[in-house]
C-alpha cells in the first residue's frame, strides 16, 4: 500500500484538501508538513498522541515533520469544539506550558535529524496589529469567516464569540503561510476540529503566493459511548506521568472495549495490515485473550513512558492478578492503588473489633449481616488472602508499609484502607 492507501485502511483520514492530488504529491518526493499543539493544559493528551503517531508514520515514509508549539495561539485559545468563551490564560502560565510541551514532544522526535520544533510566538511577538490587518485580514471577507463551523456554532449562542476567538483562525492561517514561506511546508496535519483553520491557511497561501497546499485531518477520538475524549469531559488520558500515572495509562488500554481496540490497533500502531487482521481474527475467536488491548497497552506505554516503566507495570499487573500484593515495593503499591476508593481507620480501633465490624466501619459493607455473609461466601480478600472466618481480626502484621490494608470485595471492588496511627 502507498501512504494514502495505508491511511485509509487505518481510518486516519477524516477530511483532506484534494486527496487525489495529495496522493500524487506524496508519491512524487518527500514533503514538509506541520502539526500544531496549543498549550491549553499542563500536558499533551491522548488526542495529541494520535497526531504524534501519525506524524511519525509520515516520517517513516520519508516526509519531514514541523512540530509547532503554540505560544501565541495559546494566549488566545482555540474556539473550535467549544460552546463557551475560554478564560484568557495568564501569559506566564502559557509560557510555562510551552516549555512542558517542548519537553514532552522531545521524547518522541529527533529534532537534530528527523523534525523541526518551532514556537509561533517567535514570529508573532513583533508583528504589529496594523500590519497583521493589512497582510492577513485584508484577504478574508467577513462572510467567509462567518461560514466557518466554529463561528456558526457560536454566533447564535447566548454567549456569542469574542473578536479574539473570532480572529483565532486568521492567526493559525498565518502560521501555515509563515511555515510555507520559511520552510516550504506544504501540508498541515491536525484533528478534524481544525479543518476550518487549515482551509483558511490554504486560502491565505493561495492569495499571497498562488501556490496550492494540502491539509489532512484525523478523526476525533471518542470513548466507547461516542463521547469526545477531552479534559473538559474528564475522560481523557494525559501523557505526563505526574498527571496520569503510567499504571493508569497502561490499564486504560487494557480495559478498552473490543471494537475500540480493533479500531485503535490500526490507528496507533505500525503493525502491518496482515498482522492486524490476524490479531483481530484471533481475538474474535477467543475474546478472553484481549490481544489487541494487550498490544496497545504495552506498545503505547513503551512509546510514551519507556520500556523500564512498562516492565514495572506488567510486574504490578501480574502481582495483582495472582494476589501477591506483599511482593510490591511501596512505590509500586501506591501506583497500583492510586485510583482505588480510599477509606480510613485508627490503628487502635483494629485491636477491639472483629472483621465484620471493620467492613462496616470502613463502609465496605452496609451492615454486619452483609459483612458476615460476604465473609462466609469467601467474597472478602485482604492483602491478597481470602478471609472466611467471621471472628478473624486484622492484626498489626497485616498492615502494609505500616499504613495500608487492601480489601477486595467480590472480584473487582477494591478498597484501600489507610490506617492512622492516632
């Protein structure tokens, strides 16, 4: 398959400027393309990772990526996909996030040989407003801008759209023109919510130079319920390990629904069509293998966090499956149970109460009757060991790292009991 055929198979093309001509251009010789990332959060997220992986895919075909971090556009905020005005961020915060983004992105690209890293603040900081209006604004009619989807969706809303956000598309259009002029950049790659900005950039380049350029957008990632993955919906995963722990990152892919895993194994990996089809076929025959989820979890955790961290996570996962919790060190333990529901007890309380009362006091069971039934039915597991004696007590030697007890009720309901010394 050529590149465009490969992209179509993987479901990576949502929109494109003249796809047939783009296919011919990509076959002819290597091109330079760019993708931009606005620092609107403290970390890149899963949707950004799809753009990064696709840029890497283009790079493997010999094309050159320019990675743009939006120091200027980050000061305004992209209105695409939003129904309300963004709060203008503090300038110092934007600049801090720019550096964080640069550090994160530098893990994925070789900026000595493979790609360029740029910041659009560098060419906008000395751009006078009147010059911007004359050089850029002059080439766009108001009716053209009003027809942009992100403007139409906001113009009749209660809040409307400010001139700042209305102008965002012109700023990004100039980015494309600047990169075309200075780097011979012929294509922009982005999520589908950027389509209006991409076409504005292509229009500006045509107006100012008479040259034709290309744009290609990727589908917006959604969860299994069809909801867009977004920090606004609190359903996305960040690439910064301090925000989304690597264990949670890994588990996110392990727990994907099958249909989503079949889709993402094509989009996020470099496996061949034959390898992908064989993996999906095997999993459909034996769903319990979860081959696609396991491959995605390992491959993407390796890519984002490194092989050593993936090895540690796989150790944690194996330990939890087999119940050998006491073989984890404290850091591994805390990472494994970072998102587990927490409750607390005073250490002195443990001396005087039996196991059913512990379960009630911690809120794990609603009543002593329920607690006794769960214990007798072997549904209570403490630190990896099943407890079936209602007269059992939790003694000090069962407290992990002098402060934790892990109680599992049933097969999946974990609780972390933090034991306070006072």
